């Protein structure tokens, strides 16, 4: 396939594997973006994959913790997780659901498992906010599985469209300045498709089942492929695969981050800690 890629199709600029990490109260996960080899991919700050059928790997969950200055996107593939925050929002994430939370000027929330056995699997993505929106009012979107449409962009290919558009099917989320694209693709054996992505958006694909060809290059399970900035994304699989394809408009702004806060300057970062300690979230 690599020899037949047109000039309008994106190439693979970099591939890498996630690293083992833990977060919350000891939840075991794989950090894909936000690790030393890939600290960020403007406007994406972090991508974690979690997946285990061992309750000891996830049962402690993510107790109350703060955020400021960015958005968190949780996409559940399997399991049940309960969200609560200090703005009065509460929601149950089930298989196929999405939580899109805009932390803005400050929110304190928890995400706790509502199961003691079985598989818990999904992704959490951190999406930066531009300087003008970092102190906006917090917002919470709880998107049930039935609200996420499925597109069929080619023979043997289906896509759950969370944000952006695939083959004329639009996702339920719109998120301002970064104009994100987020879709979960299933490729049957022997299938291929070219997916239109917004010009200039930074984009990546992460294969979480099987193996795929992305931009003509083989990409194994557990591998992220960072794409060049312009053109469509060429996806194919000989034996079947599932992958997420994500893109966003880069902000090209300074990033100052520490723990749960992401701002533009060290001074703003210090103020975030002071505001949290003073109970201003």
C-alpha cells in the first residue's frame, strides 16, 4: 500500500508503544501520550488506555481530584464507572458511552468503578483548552451509547463517531477551538478505507485489537501511529483490527502543566494550586 499512497494521504511520522503507569488510587493503565517518548501532541496532552479483568487493577478507582485548564474525554469499551463532581453532575459510564468534561476554571470529580468483577476497558484523553477558554465555566457531557452513531465508510469497515464526521455521519460532541475528531473503527479482515480529516489537524491512530496498516505502514496492537498534518488517513487490515482515530486543531500556545492543572504560564499554574487550596474550585 505504501507505494500507492497519494499526496493527499497522510504518512506515519512516528510510532511507539505506551508505558505501564498507574493513576488515581493505584489503577493500572498504559500511558500512550504523556510519556517521555511522546510528552504531548498539540492539542492532546495525555492518552491512557485501561483494560483489565483483574478487579485489583481497577477497584480503587479515581477518588476526588481537581482539574483546571483542559478537557477530559473518557470512552468506555467495557465495564461501569460512576462520575460525580462538585458541580452537582453525576453519570454512569457504561460500555460504549462517553464522558466529555470541560474542567475550565476548576472542577473536583471522582470516577469510581461500579463493578467488583469482570472486564474494565477504555480510554481517557486529555484535550487542551486555548488560553481564552482556560477559565471558562466547567461543563459536563454524559453521552449514552445510543447517542453515538455508527458510520459505514467502506465495505467491512464501521466507525462509532464521537466527534467530527465520518462518511456524512456526525458525532454528538462539538468542542470549540480544537475542533476535535474522534472515532472508533472496526476493520474486518481484508478491508480498507480512506478517512477524511480536517486539514492542518494533528492526528494519531491507536490500535487496540489486532493489527492494521496505517498510511501504508504495519501497526501492531498497543501501538500509536502519529500522522503527518495534511490529507486523509488510509486504514487497512489483513486479519481484522480495532483502533481509535483522533485529530485536533493545534493551539500552538505555551503549555505549563503539573499534575491535574494545565495552564499557559508558571504563574497561572501556581495560582491554580492556591485557588484549589483555598477552596475556590
